[in-house]
C-alpha cells in the first residue's frame, strides 16, 4: 500500500523559509534511499510542506529524523500521512496530535 507522507512546519512564506524548505527537501531527497520518494514541496497559507511517497510512513519518519539538519527543525514539526487516493490524514507527530491536514 502506498501512502503520501507529509512533513509540515509553520511558515510566514518568507524567502528565507523557502530557502530552508528547499534545503531540507534536498537533504531528504539525497538520503532517503529506499524508504520513500520525495514528491516536492509547497509553501503558503501559514505552512510549508514536504511530500513523500512511501510504503511505511512510520519507518520513513524515523529515517527522516536522522537526515542532515532535520533534527534541528523538529521542535515545530508536524507530520501525517494518508493512503494515496484517500482524503483523511493520520496524525503522526508530535505525539498526541489529534488532527493533521494540508491546506
């Protein structure tokens, strides 16, 4: 089964945040290996997202947490996933998050 896994941070849509988002995306793309396929990013509406296709979102999340400078950006990170073709996301991070969505 394939899932869309999303890493999400709050954003004011500044040029600096876009540069950071692209840097994080490139780090993940370079080091994700067989755990997933990076599908791009978006920024706006108060959030910035990196999209990853994966068969195991929890394992992919654990892998991503150890890539490059990602550990430096976990304090305000949210993550969730949904089965490809479905609309409802399953909240993954932080622990206790009861709702996850992409605007």
